[in-house]
C-alpha cells in the first residue's frame, strides 16, 4: 500500500507554483498564475502569496504597486517582511 498523496488547497497549489517559478526566475509566468488564481479564488490571498510575488517584482515597480493595491482592496495588511523589502527598494532620499 502506497501513501496517499494529500491534495493541495488552491492557495497551497498557487504558492507552490509561485515558488517553482521564482526559483526559475519566471516573473511574467508568476504574475500570470496570480491573475488566473484571482479568477478562481474569491477574497484575499494569504500574505505568503503576496510576499512571494512582491519579492519577485522587486525590479518592477508597476507590478509591485498593482499587487499592493490588490492587498489593500482585500484588507491584507503588509507584514513586517513586506515592509522591510519595500524599504530596501525605496531610494534612500525617499525613506
């Protein structure tokens, strides 16, 4: 008898896919996966999903702003790691 493979929740599956795409440096594909998930999942995403995407979009301010807007619209407050990452991206004269 083999072990039963636990089925992933849609959020876990998305996070796993984003992790794979992140390791491969496929930012555009990760953003597309997020867009597909927005159509399939109602409500806010878990902070870990936003964190992964924000880390991927460090050099893409427009995409990062769109992600932060989605978070705000769904009442997801940035966690400490997201705030620190944003501060590192912000030019010193604007901090």
